C-alpha cells in the first residue's frame, strides 16, 4: 500500500512570521517560494524610480480620487485559501483599494490595477512566468515586465497575448490607466 504525502500549504501569516535571514520569500497558492535576497543593480533601481516618477506624474493629472503608486516590493495578498502573497516592484492601486486598506498593514488584500516587475539578473524564466500567470489569474488588469538591459516592456493582460514594446515605441495604459502614454525610451533615461 502506498501513501501519498501531501505537502502542507503555507499561509500568509506564517510567511510574515518567518525570520529575516537574507532570503526572499513569497507564496504562490500556498506554496512557499524562496530565493537568495535579490541584489538590484543601479539600472534596476534607476528604472524603478523613473517608472514611479512617470506614473506619479500621470496620477497627479487625474481627478480625485486617484489611487496610489507603490514601490519597493509592495506587499500584496492576491488570493486566499490557498494564499498567494508577493512583493511587487511597483504597483498602481485603485482609489477604492487604497481607501479600503489601512495605512499600517504589511500587505494589501487584493490585486493592483497595474503590477510592474523589473527584471534583475537573478530572475529565472520559470519564476517570472509563474508570477505573470498568477498575477493575471488573481485579477491584475495590467502587468508590465520591464527589461532594463534590453530596453523593452512586455505587456500582459488577462485575455490577450503578451505584447512587446521596444525603445522606439510608445507605451499606453488604456483602458486601465486612462490617458497614460509614454515613450518606452523615457523609462530608461
């Protein structure tokens, strides 16, 4: 007789209680993912700051209520039972989600309208693919995977094939970021 061993799923609460020991951890449907802490290079940091600046400039021109732009591995619980809890390089959350989220929480419960992942040398294809799939299935309306080495943005939407934009093209956020337009090259200046 064979026994099937089922690995116990991890909760977000257990994830948050884990030690700060130099490892980056996240949950995908209750399964713990763990890597060595990513060391971002200057290009990554500069790109993240630039994209945040451009998004905040767009947001400042929108009528109230505006939502928020969050940076620095902003914590999100995208799904419960089993939990998917991740840190996103940069995100835009709607005014409704911002209003429903207390200022002092570690994780935002819900999906951002826009998630931005900026590739680092340590990212694997499998890791990025898994996150893209999970973000879209959890309700992220728009996802940009930015490659600061190749000066490209891969745009993902739930029911469409990905689209690749290069430095000679213009990136838009319609319909989720009304009126947002930017030359891709300006993301890397």
